């Protein structure tokens, strides 16, 4: 617990995050370049979908991230609720916009992919539909957070919502899948083939890691901003500003 | 009788009495439900075959919206006059009191929706064989709507723009109930076995009954801070 108090103090974390961010950003850039190169130039052309399947290297990791971030957000929210740790409150709160962006990216790329595949910009495919509902959940979370002025109260209310959401996400996902098989022939929604060539796995994983490090870097940056904003009346922020003045 | 059972009885009676004295509050969501369903034939044309295929979805979506409209009544008045704070301070578990309030809310909004639904089903040309399924699916589904809605209402208590906000929070969570509720009715019309639909609706009810009061009570404590 004593380590947690040390690392969770906003002042300590501010410097730590400042030191970590460039590394995370560099890792993101490196992995992104490698993943995109392998995905767009090295991976073989799909015999069925041609070149258009390459959007998968953006779409699939973005969809993974959208769910991963929601779970992180709910987990951090639970920790913040139970132990009252400010840092986790800030982490959870700053996850939401990044998660929502990834969800939006997954929706847009899914729709772009759908045009050559289904011949329509939007099809009520099971996975796309649950991404859409996940997007609504993120929007609700951010709207609730924004409408409460006191940041601590906002964080606690939002954490409860995220926990309710995280219980519901599997239920929603399986409901939508069932609904989809009931209303559509299965052949239409067969977009991701079950067996995947190893040369496609590598870029997929690289992109997933790139997105993860991007998420970490952006959340660290956002948390630094929020720490400064929340702690603007404390002496350490004043001292730091004083020392950086020319 | 243990103290908290007595408290539950009192609270339930009180909520029902207060609501019935202001009966417009009870009638508004019901009238809204009827009007929304009646608008669809006007928008889509009175073709019986078309109405029959969309009827399950339309009635269920209208029920969702009507429940959502009634949610701010759940805690807002008690919050405004301080009753809610007294409830939170009372020795009885807030979770149980919340569950009682939700039960009263369901009796005043969910149950009337269930009772009026056969009338709307006739209006929408739903075959008589599907009538029982519609009522039963609403009977299983509307309590879930009230329970999940209580979480949303508790979270948005006393916030500006709470009414619109609650729809943003609650409607995405309603999707599974909508899928299986409307799916059961559509299934009967199509001649599919719908036992699974009812099992799942009942499972949602069991899950919501056990978890939602905790979340709503926790949210109330945050809102009352």
C-alpha cells in the first residue's frame, strides 16, 4: 500500500508520466511504421477480397482497443471507487475519449470495408452493431462526466456507469449476435475468415501493440494536463511554473 | 414483522398513494405510448401486412421510450423535498428501499403498458396468436427496463439536462431486452420456437433484480453527496 501512495501521488506521477511519454510515443511510431509496412506491402493479397482486406490492419486492432479500453476504464473506476485513489479516477476519465475515438475508427473503417464487401456503406452486421452500441455507451459516459461539475463526484458517478456497462457489454454482444443470425443469412456476415495466414497475423499484432502504446501515451499526456488543472492551487505546481519561467 | 419489511410496506404504499393522487403523472407515459404507436401507421401507411411485420418492434420501442420518459419521476420529487436523504439516513439498507421504489415505479408505468398493449396490438394488426406472447414478453421485460432505468435516474439526479442525459445512459443498455422482447413476438408470428427468448428475458430479469439495486443505491449515494 505504501508504494501505491508514493506512485499515486499526483506530483510524483506528473514527473513519471513526463518521463514515460516520449518512450511510449517512440514505441508507437516504431510499431506503427513496422505494422503498416508489413500490412500494406508485405502481406499477401487475399484470394477472395483482393487488396481491400488490408483495411483489416486498422479495423481489427481498433475494435480490440475499443473493448480493451472500456474494460480498463471500468477496472480503474472500480479501484477508484473502492480505494478512493485520485489517480485512477483521472485514468478512467481520460480513457473515455481515447476509447470513443478507437470505437469511431472501428466503425468508420468497418463501413469503408463494407462498401466493397457488402456493396453498402452500412450493414447490420453483428460485430459492427455491437461496436455502434459500445460507441453509444462511451458517449453516455462522457456526457455524464461532463454534466457534473465537481470532478470527484463526476468520476465516481461515471465509474458506476462504467461498471454497469461492463456487465452489460457481453450481454449486448451476444444478444446482437443472436439477433443477427436470426435476421440475416450467415454468409453475409462472414467477413473475418476463421483461418488466417501467419503473414497477416504479424502486422495485425504489431498494429495492436502500436495502438496500445498510443493509448498509453495519449492517456499519460491527458492525465498530466488534468493533474496540472486539478492541482493548480498547490505549491508544487506554482514552484514548477516559477522554475520554468525564462 | 422485522423492521425493514414494515418499511418496505410503508414505502410501497406511500409511493403508490402519492402517484395516484397526481394521476396525470401516471397517465402521461401511457398516453405517450399509445400516441407513438399510433403514429407509425400514419407514417408508413395502413397496409395490414406491413403493420403486422413492424408491430412487435414498434410496440417494444414505444414501451422503451415511455418507460424512459417516466424515469425522472422515480427519484426527482423525493430528492427535491429531502425525503430521499432521510431514506439514505434510515437504518434500512438503501438497496432494499431502492428496489421497493422501483417496484412501485413498475406498477405505475410498466404494468399499465402491459395492460394496454393488447389494444395497440389490435390496432397494429398483430395476429391473435401473438397477443399472449406480446403481453408475456412485456411482463418479463418492463421490470428490467425499470430496474436499469433506476440506475440511470440515480446517476443523473439533480443534473442539468437530466432528462435527455438519462436517455443517453439507459437506451444502449436496453438493447438486449428489446432484441429478445420484440424477437419473441416476431418469432411467434414467423412460427419459430420462442422458449429461448423467454428464458433469456427471465435471465435478464434475474440479473437486473440482483445487480441493478446495488448500482442504483451506490449512484444515489454519489448524487446525494
